[in-house]
C-alpha cells in the first residue's frame, strides 16, 4: 500500500467494523502536539463515535484515534510500510 492523499471528500471515509475476538491490541499513547507538517492521508467516517486518522509527519507515520468524550490517542511513530499495514488491520477488524 502506498501512502498518498485520499480521494473522496471531507467527513466521509471507511466504516470500521467491530474488532474480531482475536484482534491484535494496539498500543495507544496520549496524543502529542501536532507536527508543523502533519498530513492526514486517510480517515474513517465521522458518523461513528470513534474516528481513526492515518497521518504522515516528519518522514514517519502514525494512527490517531478520537472517541467522543475521550482524549485523543496515537500510535508510536513508525515506518510508512508498518503504519499502512496497521491501518489495514484496523479497517479489517484485525486490530483495535
């Protein structure tokens, strides 16, 4: 998967299914201040109470999760290939 800007329009994206019972547990950390050159590449639909963002910044990538009524959390920064793989697993319900 190549990390490029998404097609579509704002506020609409994938609907993330409920995670599988054996889904990988993602290590979420408190969100840090956004980098100057942060670029959101993909996002899930905002019609849900939980929204995920695939972000590229400073030559690395990470996923940010926002839930209604909770503080934002992020994954650690990782290589683009690794974050693209994690993004796919989240969208397939294989990670949570």
